């Protein structure tokens, strides 16, 4: 079982504490050299679609993920950058976190009154971390801008020893300061459903694992993340259905390589 505690303070002060019951090694150069999914010589591009609870598609964009090969947060995770390309429709987004929605609306009015480009308020680039080891692959989800919803859904996570049909694992996340009405406990259950191929965009992969995950937030209710995992490319597809009916999907459409060769799974 995985247990995490997350504390987020208003920007620019962010403190995140992660406690994992079976992984607490320091990130080192040796570990970086062994990285497969989040190797610094890979760049991933995902198609991201956000569908509002009324069924209207708010945004369709590409998200680019660039691993760095550097440690992130207490040297237990490997750092990667997320580049967003959210279009102007995002200005109509209603943030589900009460405090952030009020702040968002305040600044939207200010920028509109001045005739300035409100898009500067959007997050264009952020950094976060992943845990990649011989036992698991776990990442912080894409959760800036309209994707803040993913904080209360099952995080992308695989326990490698349980990768067989019917395999299952569990996680628990405590969401604390700074998340307003998202504050609470999220308990997630993961089940391996089947092995299937993936073919989308420029990416064709054999032998991915289909994993269905259900999370229950202590006050908000149930959210789901049904995703595909591949041993070399990680979480190639995610389909999230959130507690209020919002739907978010991420699909890997391109992988670029650079520099030295990238290790492959044994």
C-alpha cells in the first residue's frame, strides 16, 4: 500500500511531503542512469482533452513532458517539466477549488479592464516529480490550469510485482493546506483488467496493461482514472471521470529521443 501526505501552501510557497511505505531511497546518478520511462533523453507529447460536466469540450491541447534526470523533492523523486499549450477557451473555465476560483475571477476582471492578455495568468510550464524504481512507477499528475481536478482522482501508479490480470494495490493521499474544498482523504483502489495494444498518433505499442482505478474523496465522492501502462513509455493513456461529471483524457501521441541510448526493461 502507498501512503502520501500532500501539503500545498499558496504560491510561491509550496511544500510537498510524500511518504511511501516501500520506497525511500535517495535519487542518485546511478538511479538516473537506470531510468527507463523518465530518462532525460526522452520527450513525450500527449493530446489532452477537457470535457466540462455539461458535455461541452472546453479545450484540446498538446502537453509536452521533458524529464530532466535531476532529483525533485527530498531527492526521492526524479524531476520532469510539463509544458502546457492551453488555448483561449480556458478563460471560461470555472475552477472547482473555491479560493482559486475567486482569485481567478478577480484577476480576469482586472486584466480585461486594462485590455491586457489574461493568458499570462495561466501556467505555461511547471515541474513535478516521479518515482521510478524496480518496484513501482508513480507520478504526480498534470494538475495545473483546468487539470487541477486530477488532484482528487487516482494518481497514475503501478506496482510492478502486481502486473497480472486481477492484480491490485491501494493508495491513500491526505490533501491538506492550500487546497481549500479539495482538503480531505483520497483512498484509491487499482485493478489490472487486461493486456492490450496501443495505437494512437505516432505511437504504436504492444503489450500495455489496462488498469482501472477508483478513488473516494472523504467529502467530494468518487473519481475514476482508467489508464494504460507500458514498461518503456509509462502511462500512455489516461481517461478520468471526476466526481462532478467532468472528463479529462490524456493520450500519448509522440515520443522523441536524443543523445545517448535509453535503457530498456529487462
